[in-house]
C-alpha cells in the first residue's frame, strides 16, 4: 500500500490538533449561541419532521436515563471501539504474517481516517447550528441554563456516530487492501457496534435520527475514501519501461548475436 510517514504524520497531527483545540479550547467562541436550524417556524410552532419525531421514541424519559446513555456512548466511542478496532486489525495482520511495520501503518491509516472525518464533522456542526433534541423541548429561558450552553446547537450531524463508522470502515477497507484473511469479521462485528453508538446518542437525546444516519454515512465515506485515495495498492511489478538485452556466443566455427529491443 502507498504510505508516507511524513504525509500521514502531517495530516493526522494537524487534523488532530484542529479537532482537539476546536473542541476543548475554542468551542464556546465557534459554536453558534443561537440555533440556525431550530425546527420551529418564526411564530414558535414546532416543525420537527415526522421521521425525527418518531426517532425520539428511543430517548430516555428521565434525566438519569439520558445521562446513562450519554456516558455509555462516550465509553464505547472513545474507548471500547478504538481499542477493539485497532486490536482486531493487529490480530488480522499477525495471522496473515504482516510485519510490525505494516501493523503500524494500518493503525496510522485508521486513525488518520477518523481524524479527517472528525475535522469535517466539527466544521459542519459549527456551520449548521442545529438545536439538539433535549434543548428543543425547553423553554427559551431554560436553554441558557443547560450544563453546556455552547453545546446546545451542535446536533447535526452526530460526531460520535461519524467517528465510530470511520474507524470500522477504515479498518475494513485497509484489511481488504492488504488481502487479510477473515477481513469480513471487521465488517460483521464492527458495523453493528458502530450502529449501537448512534442508538445510544439518540437514547441520550443528543441527536435526532437524521443526525445519526448522516453521521454514519459521512463516517463511512471518509473511512473508505481515505485508504483508497491516499493508500491504494502499489503495482506488484513496477513497469521497467523499454530496454535492450543482448547475448553473444561463439566458437571456432563462427559467432552468433541475438537480442531483445
């Protein structure tokens, strides 16, 4: 596979720094203070679409229940899933005789794909400014008193779901490009696990169904595109181009000359 440590280090490092700083340092300045996509008409009438209204049936009915779903979505998305995906990728590579260099490259490509997906998601959330479901049902006076007001209008699209799907699809794509046996296990186990993150985000009342679906699609797009576009397979037999070869033989009776041009 095509791999360049300098290029991958720059993409992953710069992208990771952007993601972390916009989330941990500049979020309050970058996030919209009021919703741009509010799912309400100017007179205050609720205009939430029927699909997202139906999807809210997954949300927990109590504050404690929503907190539990939120905690578990963080544990799975930032702990269990990354460790599981990278561990499974290493085991697949080892069982196929992959070197430690290939294992390190695989892990870097997977992380790189997730970082690219996260940076794009962050930019979209700040630009779109969709009101989160649990904020949508509050009175205007209550919205300013949520635990994190800067997070109130970052519903579209789900970053947790995008991250989960980018990790799984990147690992699956890299496994296919490497030709690892049993690469189907990444898809068979990873995709349901990634989907569970989206369900938990809806259970926490942090995202609508449409936020989760778009997050899954976007994460999958980057998870497949980054390995394919930046790390496609190299030709196994490089093109040597035109050349000349000659052979001369002779004995006491004469001489012969042959060649390929």
